[in-house]
């Protein structure tokens, strides 16, 4: 059976949730491997919209095991709130969800610490400071939270340290240690039934012949090591994070599928060479409903960046690419595509290592004719307008990545799988 990673090829918000939801019925287990409740996946089933932040999208399929891996940071209150919202919609979360005992726990002082950080467009949920504690070997993991005696000692020491640091910054931060400790001890009992060694669970399942879908959050260009640093997230959003964030070795991974929009978006600060700072950018935002599913913030919109997609494909070893929101471009007469960057008199084909370097790059565009007819809801490749097919073929040729799937709307039925593609082999046979 196949074990497939599905991840974002751009700066997140590419539509991964829909793709995971649509094809996870071919898999036995769906696992999230990084991030926290700062990243939301939106899935639309008929008239009902589901927004998932920590829980894998596979939870929407009865009988599927959904796993939250060790690579995440968990706010237990946020997790339980998300579970309650899904259960109110008829999803049997408690029976399907497993949580890693090695995931790190997010506390109120992490949110307070985030306010002291340099503003880089974070969501102020404390995700970065929690990962900082993890890297600094002073974090508290779910297994520690469940150890009542040990947790009290750890939490009191951590809270005292954060209060001292806050005072050093001139911030009168005070943690009511007994109250917060009691709150988290109560939360620990509520999550206890779903906690286990998920690395063991996943590896045992794979050895037994079961298949696993790895659901990435955010996007490759937000990866801590390979993204537009420092305008990145605090975890590994690329394919390597699927292994470190779950305990499944790379030799067990069968394929990697990237997801990209037919244009590009970004939330928050950081370089964005192809950003459309004009009425067309606003038009794309409105047609694509480009507002964060978790924060509600408007997304910055622009054109496909071929060097960025090539870079993402190289880092992740992509076998196939999904293009989403093709229908958002339906009204455009011309569609620019960035094929290279210009630095002074030189053309540059690669993504620079520094954000400053990328900010100084001028995109080199080629314009393709639009199709100016509706593609919304089309489910067969041959029914797409010729210019839409030309656009997809152009992206394939320029990036060197197969486009095996195209989304033409938010619902499950509004999807094209290209016959004979590697994507079809992975998900439809």
C-alpha cells in the first residue's frame, strides 16, 4: 500500500484540506505532522463547511484513524474546542483520533511571549515560543502533562522563568500558577484517552500493510530551514518534516504530492516577488475568497512563480502537483507567469537564500492568454477550455512537474484527475 505526503508547494493556503478529504478514503490513517492551531484547513461537503486547525481532515470520514503526530504543538483547550465543534456536526472524533504523547504542550505564557517577538506576521497563538522551548529542551510534552506529579514541578519552574523574562522586557506579565496548573490538569484528564505512542501506532500499521496519508500544514516556503527566513513558521513544513514529525522513517514514504494554486498567495510579512498590487490582485482576492480560515486576515495575491515551484519540487521530491482554484482566473484576459528573476542586468533562475535577496528580485514575466469562460465545477480534463489546458501545460513544461489533479471549485465533485498520471496511479487504482 502507498504512504503519501500531501503538502503545500507555496506559502500555505493552497487547498490541501480539500485534497486530503477527497482522497483519504483510499488510506487507512491520516496524520498531521507539524504546526499548531495557527494553520487551518477548510473542507466543504455540500453546504457544510468544516474548518480544521489541529485535527487531520481525514476525521470527516467515518472509520478512518486520524493521528496528531509528535511534531505538533498542542493547546489542549483549542483541541477540545475543535473536537466539540466537529462532534456537534455529527463527526465521531473521540472514536477516531489519536494524539502523540511526545507532542509539545502550549501554555498561556507562550502567547504572552509572542507579543515580545519581532513582528513577522504571526498569528499570536504562541506557536513560535512553544517551538522555541522545544528546541531549548525546556518544553513540556503531552506525556509530562499526564504525569500529575512531574507536571506540577515542570510547570511551576517554566512559569517562573517566563515571568522573570517578561519583567526583563518591562512587561508586567503574571501567571496565576495554581489556577493555570489546575486548568491543565483538568484538560489532561479529558485528552488522556486519546494519547498514545503514535510513532508505534503508525509503524505497526504500516508493517501490517495499512496505508498512511501524511497531511502537511502551511507550505514549503514557510519551512523553518528552507523557506523565506525569518518570515517562516517554526516547524518543518516540507517533506522531511513528515518523518521527524511522526516517527515514520523515510524508507516508508511512497510518494510526495504538492498542492499549489493557479496563482499565488501569502499571509503576513515577507518577500513576495509576484504580488499583484493593483485592481487585478484585489479581483483575485475577492473571487478566490482569499481570507485566512483561522485569522480572517486578507491574503496577498499574485501570479504563479515558476522558480519558487521548481525549488519546492526539488526540496520535496514531488511526484505530482495539484493545481487548485483554476476557476478564480476565469475572467482574466491575460495571465502573467513569472519564469525567472532579474537582478540588475542578470537573469536569475533560482530562489535566493535570503529574504532580502528575494525582495530585490524583479520578476520576469511571460503572459498567456486567458480563457474568459467558466471552468467552475468541470470534472473532466477534456472539458476545460483550450487556453486553460494550454496554461496548465505551460506550467508543467516550465516547472518540470506533472500536474495530475486540478480543482475547479471547493466541493469534492469539482475535481479533475488526469488519466494516466502518476497522481491517478497513487489515488485512483
